[in-house]
């Protein structure tokens, strides 16, 4: 009788202990510790997680640097030269006559200073950069072409193409430089791109004693 009572008491105590353990277990624990951490993560933890994922994906792609803005202006000038004899007459018996058309290169910077000019076919510098002697005629002209014709659109920003006689001259800003091409080869006007202005036409009187 006593042994049956002891066994009954032991079974009751075991049932009470099991019930107490179940009551202390939180309902959320059934999903495991990972789910509990995710549910309690704050906005700072979420941002940190996003940052780690971004770092794992690698740095953002580099942007292509913008092209250098043009510095200064370059243009070709078609100059119609008229000879004016201040005393006497020329070999053709006239005191005033057309010498021809000369081609000049005019460059200016952004400072507002007076533009500089040089004769395209009589450069002031050699291809290697050394100084050259411009061989100008009595009327201070380099060439006596009957005409120079612009073969590129006048409203174009470049390149500008001009034909004088049988010679084709091109002024262009390409590959980060400003260059002049013609029968003399390729000449670098500036190591940086310049704005290419439309060609200009003008008339000049060259007065000398004939």
C-alpha cells in the first residue's frame, strides 16, 4: 500500500515539473533564436546590414570625367589684299590693283587681349617649335592666291576647311588639341582644345612706294 502511494506521489511531482517548464518557455522561442534576433533588430542594425551587402557587391563604377572646356578661340581669316601705290605706279602700270587673297590664323585667349595673327603658309615657327622667318612679299602678304574658298559650313563650330589654290587647309580641335593641317603637314596650335570660330573675310590695303 505504501509503495503504491509513493509511486503516485512521484508521478504527480514529475507532471508538475514538466508543466512548470512549459509555462516558463516564451511563445516566440519556438521559431528559434534567429527569428527572435530578426524581430528585435532596430533601424541601425538594418542600415549596417545594407552597408555590408553594398560593400560585398564592390565599389560603385567610376564616372567618366567631363571633357575639358575649350580655352580661347581660333579662326581662319581670308584676307583680300589690295595694293595702293603711294608714289608712282607698279609694273603693270597701275597705282591700285588686287594682289590676291592671303590666309591667316587668328587666335585669342579669354583675357580680352588683342588677338594674335600669323600667316598660315608662312608660319612664325617651325614644326619643332623653333622660330622661323616669315617670307612676306612687298605687300606684306604671304601668298597671292586668286581666291580662297570655304568648303565647310560657315555656321559650323569646327572643323573649318578652306581651299586656297590647290591647297586644302583644315583647322580643328581634335583629341584634346587644336591643330592646323595643310600642305605643310600637321601643326599643333595649342595643346588644349580651343573654340573653332567660323572663318572671317576682310579686305586690307597695302600701301607702299611703287
